[in-house]
C-alpha cells in the first residue's frame, strides 16, 4: 500500500480484514452466547466500523459523536458508556435504543427523567480494589469512572424504582492494556461472582475491555489461555478495542532529513506525534521498520547513515515530537519511509491534529 501513497509519504495504512479476524477470534474465545462489542474509541474510521459491524454483536461508544458514527455504520446494538454524558447525548442514546452504562446516581436520575421510552441500563461500578494491572487503571482508585461500592446499594434501589429504566446488569471495566490472559480470565470469573452477589438475577456481566497489546514486541495477550480459563457464562460482555484495532493499522512517514546533533542521529519525518501521539503520551519507543524507496528526484548526493542508532523525530516545533529513540538501522536514506506497526488503535484518534496546522495523513485501505 505504501506505493500508492503521495510523496512525501505520510499515511495511515488500514486493513479492515485484520480487525474482523481479530474480532472473530475474540468471539471464538468466549463462551456461547457472550456478547462482543467493538470499542469505537480505538479507531472510528468508517471502513473499520463497517468491518466491526459485520462481525461483532454491536458497537460501544463513549460520546454523542461516536453514537452518530455507530448509527451510520448500521450497528445492530449499541452500548453507550463514559462519564459526563450531556442531556443531549442521553436523549440520543434513548432514541438509538442503546444500552446505557450509567456512571453515577445523578446520571441515573437524569436519564430516567429524560427518557420517553424504556431504556436498558447497566451500572458501572468503581470497585474498592482492582484485580488487574495495565497501563491505565479505571477502578480500585479515585477516578472519574463509575459508582463507588459504598454508594452502590443506594443507586441499586434508585435504579429499581426508576420510571423508565430497566436494570440489566453491571459494567465492571477495570484497566486498559492488560497483557496477562490468565489474570483476565480470573477477572471475568470474579466479575461473574461479584455480580451474582450484588445483583442476583442480572442478565449482563460486562467486563469491559482491557485486552492488551505490547507495542515493543516483548509480550502478547494469549487469547488461547484466556479461552481455556474464562468462565462459561453466556451473560459475559466484552468491549474490545485496542486488541483488535492495533494490528489493523500502520503509520508510515517519509524521512525528510538526516541530522547529527550532539553525537546522536535523527531522522526527521513528514509526520510525528500530531498524527501518532501514543509513544509520547505513554513514554515508550515505538519500533519501526525501514521501507526502502529507490527513486531519488534530486541531482544531489543522497544523505544516508549506516549501522548507527537513529531517533525518529517528527516535524513539530517541540523536542517531545519523538516516536522512537535510538533504534539501530542497517541503512537509512533520506526519502526512505519508516513504518510503525500496531498503530491502528489510539493513533490518530488521540493525537493533537491541528498543532502547527500541518496536512493530515492520507488513509489507505487494504481490500480483500
């Protein structure tokens, strides 16, 4: 696909089929009857949403804008989560027939007052402890997410008394980017036991997402281990994003200059953290591969380096615009393209696109 990109190359390369295959694998790992929802926040490109809708039970959204995209994609079912929902978003969720993951007592009261028809809900709980580790913790700590356990009994009473709301179960998402599959299966079993304790007869045990991706390549979430140990409970629901979307995308950026500074080599790219912010936000070095480009349009010697470590830096006027530090290269020339794999989730979506008003990257799609 890189050969189809405009020059200088700056593009996201998406393969919707990879996302569909990963969703299918997650479905196969879960017990029969369990629900699989694609988390739109990971990547909301229409082609990826189309692929997700064809395989998943539905889409999970966290804003009114994502809800519009989910409806446009033809999602069979929609789950609406996230804190700080506006009245307009709640009304839109009701109109779309979405299940709402309620985040607080006040949100519960507002939703019941606004709804003009029955609405399925789950209560999101911020439990006292978190049984999982990951890059971001949503529960077991002071966060903006969910209902504290000590307040849950009062909210359960209010939910049962609500005029329009149908309490279906609990939402227990705990962490983002967990790599321990056995621990994730134990977490699922714990969620089932916890739900049966605080809400007997619940129809839904939503464990959220959190299936992880190791961007540096040292580890992997073992879906086979998860499948072997996850409880055989058809009430389980997962909202998976990063695990299925990250391998479905790559970020490609052309080398515009090679520069030595204070004893270190820098490859300056047409692109950077305004397109792919995750490495800078998380403080890690995202590995790249070199895609050689043989054409050379200048009647000038072509700059190159051989056998040295190179830092991949972007085009922004900040020293924090770094995608990878000190990665060794055999040969790298101006005009070659660096390709960053596992860039399909939380890449362009979480980046500061308008900083310096550079052109946006192309999007190229692989078709099967």
